[in-house]
C-alpha cells in the first residue's frame, strides 16, 4: 500500500448506485479547465487536479494536452445485448473469483459502497468491450527515447502480430458464447506477440501467454529465441520486467541488455513490460485490489492518430493530443506476497463507461512513484483513417498508442499500434476471426519466427 497524493481521491464519490452506461460528464461550473484550452508546461498547474501524479509529471516534462468536449462512448451492440442477457447471473466467489460469467460485462451496476467494488472493476476491465472474441493488431511498434533526445529513438522494435483469442465471452464470431476448447484445454484466453521483425538483432523473437479458467493457476508463458532456436518457459513474475530483459531475450546472461535503467544504449532498451500492455495485462489473481474512489479526470479517449495528428515526431509525448474529462474508477493493485513482481503496486485509472485503462502509475518496493503510463484510445468505426478492410458497422474502441515513462531515469518508451512502418493502413482486426486457437501454439511461434 503506497501513499497517494490526496488530490487523487478528493472528489465527489457518489453514494448512490450508478450504471456504467452513464450520461456524458460535461464541464462543471467549478472546473478550472475548459474545452479549447491548450495545456503546456507554462500552465500545467491548471490540470493537476485532473491527472494522476505520474501523468502530471509528463506534462511538466513537455507532454501537451488539448482539452476537448466530453462525449458518450457506446458499446458494440452485440456486447450490449450479451451484457443484458448474462450479467444478472454473475457473482464473486469468496476468493474474488468470477462465478457465472458467460459474455458481456460481468457487473454493469457499480455501487461505490460495495466492499467488493475494486475486484468487480478489475473483472469488468478484463472482459471490457474493446474486443470480446479475438483481435489481431498488425505491426505494432515500440520506440524508446532518452532524456537527452526526445525526437529520435535510441532503440525500437516492431512486431508482426499482437494477437488475442478469448475462449469465453464471445459475442460476434462463432463459436458463441464459448469455444469448446475452453473445456478441453482449461484455457480462458491466449495472447501472442510474434515474430519480432526489427531491429535485425531481435528478428525472430516471440512471446506466447495463456491464461486459465482456474484463477488460482499461474499463466503459462513461452518465449522463442531464434539464435538458440529454443522455446523457453518463462515465469509469470518475469512479465513485470521490461520485455527485452527477460532471459529468453537476453543472449548474453548477466548483461544489462533489457530495460533502459542502465542506458544510454543497451541494444533492446525499453521500459514496457508485458504486464503493462493495454494498461494492465497481469494475471488478476496475482494482486489484491483496493478502491480509491471515482474521479473526474482527463483522458485521451478520442485520440488523433498519427500521421492524422500532423505531428512532426513519432514520439507521442511531444504530440498534441485530445483529452477530455471522464469519470474514472481509481483502483490500487498490490502484488500478493511472494509473487516477486518488479512492479509491486500499480494505481489503475479505469474509464467507467468503456472500461479500458486510461492511465497507470507504478510504484517501486519502497512505495515511491517509479513509472507512469498513458493509453491513447480512439473511438471510431476503424482504427486508422485509411483502413479499407477492418471497417465496422458501428464504432468501437482501439488503443492506438501508449507512453511508458520511467520517472527516475527519464527514459520514455512509446508504443504505436500500428507503427510507422506498417505495410497496410488496416491494423486492428477486431472480432473478425483473423486468428483462432491454432495461431497460438509453440509450433506456430517457432515456424513464424523462422520465416525470412
């Protein structure tokens, strides 16, 4: 448990029961910011009450904000129908496990006085409407910038696929609502990130992660090292380390290749860990949760997408983005004893309407603020303006970028989905059957990673 600035909690936490499909939180008379304002270092103090401590530090370091009017975020119609049908049968077990879940949002009604609200928020985030069945994100890119040069990355890597497949909670692509594989394998969801394409020294690496229906079981994690031609099992706790610092990515054991902490230029330097992808991708059962309140805060949920933003740099920290006032749930996630997590405490800011994480502050073992995340999400019928294949009949949610900043050493990693070198304007294939369970195998990981 860490000491959080009082302004994070100070607020009008509602005592009545509220629904997640809420009215738009418009500007209030007491607000000290207004749509149309541009926030820079010079006037940063005006947004301090509306940002996490870590995100505020980014504004002081040069991240600009354009304040825009707030607007409603509707769920995809199939997801909404599943929520109405199945949510009444959901409940929590004595150990925080989710019982009775079939599809949709497990807990559409939130009561801030509920002692279990924090755990319910995490389950809602787990089954959020961003994608319910499957997703294949093509050519994501992660670049790292030093505090001495924030225009050109010191390192970057790009990946062919960042993909997900859910065996449960399916609402658009058969089999609906549950893939029979769930009972055969006991696997709830699969995640893949492979093959790594650039830089050449990292070509062919890859990652697989399986999460189980049994919430007490640790995730199964495999990484592939093309140089050793070996698929290696990794521990669940290693996923809170920077992606390139895990043993499978480190071809020189004992060196400081992974992570930017021993920069200036380790070959694969980055801040981003697998557990921080999309804000929080760790196994929920590895943490205890505490509800810190409901806050009106700024978040980029209608992000402009590069190069649509007309930004002269790929570093989103230097690009003007649209932020609006949102109602966010604030949850503290504390790693359970003996889990050996590099990041023991995370403060998660969860949108109360769309259920994605907008920001996360991360604390070290001494309770000091160490890193901060910003997630850039857009709401549209396509992830990129020029998409021609992955176009949807209704608006849905796409995370198009993320900042992961180390506030101690000043190094910043920026994820773009898709990256600047993507071969097609179509990038986010959501609930289109672009991947199935056959994609997520160690055999496919090895084959795909060895292709030229």
